[in-house]
C-alpha cells in the first residue's frame, strides 16, 4: 500500500478498536478505498463493519491505527470534520427530522449559501435519487428517506459515501434503483462503501470487496475475481465449531407447525414473508442467519405478541394463530425473549420474578382469598436459584441487581422449570460469559432429550449449528433452506446466510 498514491482516496492502517466495555471490535484492520469505486464491506454480525466505518466517518475514535485521507495522515475529531474532508456516512438507523420537509432536512445545518430546490432537483436528475422535496419526512417510505439522506451527503460534496446495510428495509425495486444511483455516482467519480452481509449485492454492484471476520480482514479482492462460494467461505469460515455432547435424536410427534407465515415488522415492511416448518418433540430446530432478517418478528408471532398477517401456527394439534399469549402459555409454550429486560420486571424482587409467568396458573402460589402465598413463592424461588445456580445476594433483592448472566439464568430457569412442552428461545446466551453460556446450552439439550420441542433462534452460527438437529437459515423474511447442520459445509451455510437458497446451491449457481 502506498500512502502517497492519489488513487487511494482513503487508507486505513492497522486500525484497532477496543470499546470502553472491553470489547475488541477491530484487531488491526487495513483498508484501501480507491477513487471512483464501489467497495463492498462484507461480513457476519459483529464482524466490525459498522465500527470500522464509524471510525472513518469520525463518529468514534480508533484505539490505535492510522487514517490517511487523500494521502494525508488525519486524526478525525468528529463527523463534521470527516465531512469537511469529504467523507459522509448514512447510518443503519436513519436520522432525519420527522417533522421537517425533505428539503429542510437536506439543507439542515449547512453553513453558508444553501443550495436551492432547483439545484437539488438537478442533482436528483443526475443521480436518479428522486425525492419529493416539499413533503414532510415522517410520511415517506424508508426508501425515500434513505435517498434523502444520500442527497444530504451529496450536497455536502462528499467524495466518499458510506452506506451501512442500506437495503435492509428496501423492496427489490427500490434496491435496484438504489444500485443504479450508486453506479451513477461512481461514474461521477465518487467512492462508495457498501456495508452488507448479502453476497448477491456484493457481486451485483461492487468493484472490489473486503471481507471482515471477527475484527480482522480475511480477504480483499476484485469482485470479478471472486465468486459467491469463496465469499461465503471467507465470511463464515471458522476455526472450530463449538462442540457439545449430544446423543442422536429420537424425535416424536409433531409439536409445532408453522404454515406460510407472514408478519409485518415495526417499520411497516413485511418482516416474515412466507415461512413454513414443523418441529417435533425431542428435537432442537435452529433458526440462524444474520440478525434483522425477520427472526425476531417470527419469534414474536409464535409467542403471540405480534399480529400474524397470514398463515397458521399449530401447537400440539391446536390452531393457536390468534390465541393470546396466556393461552399459548397454558398450552405449554415457554418463551425466552432476546431481551431479558422484557422477560423480567427489573424493580421487582428475584422471588417475585421467579413466579411472574407462573402466578396465573399455579394454584399453590395463591390462597383461597386470592392473596399471594409468600412462603410458597419464597420456597419456589429458593429452589429455582439453587437448581439453576443463580448468584443472588437475597431473594428479596431487585432483579436489577443481578449480573446479566444471572438475569438470563433467572428467565431461562423460570421458563424451563415449569415443564413446558415447547421452548422458544431467542439468543438465549447472548452477552453471557462462557460458564453461563455452556450451562444454558446444556440445559436446552437436556430439555430436548426429555422430549421437549425446542425452537432456537440464534445468530451465533456456532451455537445454532452445534445445538440444532435441523436448522433453517433466514434471509429477508424467508428460509433459504432447512438443513442437517452435520451435513452442510461452512461454505453452504455462508451462501444461505448471504441469500442463496439450498436448491440454488445444490443445483448450480448462476454466477
Ligand atoms: N458501543 C459498543 N460498545 C461495545 N461493544 C460494541 C459497541 N458497538 C459494537 N460493539 C461490538 O463490536 C463488535 C463489532 O460490532 P459492529 O461493528 O457493529 O459489527 P457489524 O457492523 O459487522 O455487525 C461486536 O462484537 C459488537 O458487539
Ligand atoms: Mg453493522
């Protein structure tokens, strides 16, 4: 790499980032961006893509490393500083002021003479980024708002435009239009960084691609010199897959059937777009994939906290598509949500939390007059704490005072000790230490061995692959395949995570 070469508009050298909580997000990353290229930054969740680009756009500071912009070593102070040097980033969560018009948002904060609407319209024509300038932003689709964010960067004359997972909330048509605009911008000499986990997008629109894995660059190549298989392998390739002792499965009857499920997400776009699968008693059915591909919405639909648009869910032979959470619960479904804060009442005691979902049906906990029997509750909580090795100072301490791992054990323990027939666990080990992680994984296997049906949603691929008897990969609201994790290669899993269906993979691919 040559820092003086003016074809390198940006050069990052040996960038290390340690977050204040100790997370080592980048372990010495080099990246070179050339003038007039579309550069793909590909990687799984947590690979460090966003962190790296936040550093380049001045939002966070690197712990170590050097940043060269147009050949000059720079220490970026903040995003405004980066913008003044021609670098702008459009974040995953859009940041326009909802009550302003599009025009007001585009020129917001500009110093000096603001471009007129006519000038912006000219820019819209040359780039293909069409937006209604006089409309109030909050009424517009995410696709339009994103175009406005890009225009906002362009009127600031950026040379390097960074887009973080820009197609997440776009329809296929909007995606195609966005890519067309990106090609136009490239023709005009702009450099574009496209952060994505979608291999198809990299192959479709980028000139070069850098693959990050666990905070390191594992490959940087010209897109025409690589292919989907190689990229998939680079993206997920791993040293050892977490091993857990597991006996062969002896699945029984069908416990859960999901038929052609469609669910709308919070932003109004369809998050689950026709998912079907069945899970048997005595089986762990894993659902993997990069986060944000509809897994959470699917879980919430099964748990009964998100409305189902179309399709059916059968639990133990009964149609529960429109049943309440409580009904599902009393039919034996246990739900371990991703966010333990939704599973616990943080200001209530450990004892109260341990019976939170049980109180509605366990007659033992309530006396004839309808009052809680605190002795019984304490007895129950004490057993839970002992059985699940939860570290607490007192049963009367608020749940908030527990460590993250112990909070999670409390939720998991409570949900599993009620002898459910079906367990729906979402990211059950996220953020836990090694000990607690292993404990919970073993517990899920134990439940399966006892004949319970387990649906495990996890974006930790090692976890999904080592625990699941069968595993689906979710991508843009659909399954790209349901496979036996022992019979697929990492390359095949990577391809499924990047948007290829198992049929396409098995029967030859088009690129
Ligand atoms: N503000 C933060 N504090 C602590 N850790 C963080 C923070 N932001 C990201 N991380 C961690 O840094 C790693 C890289 O994250 P990120 O850059 O968001 O990856 P990607 O964009 O590739 O999914 C992950 O382990 C993530 O959990
Ligand atoms: Mg990211």
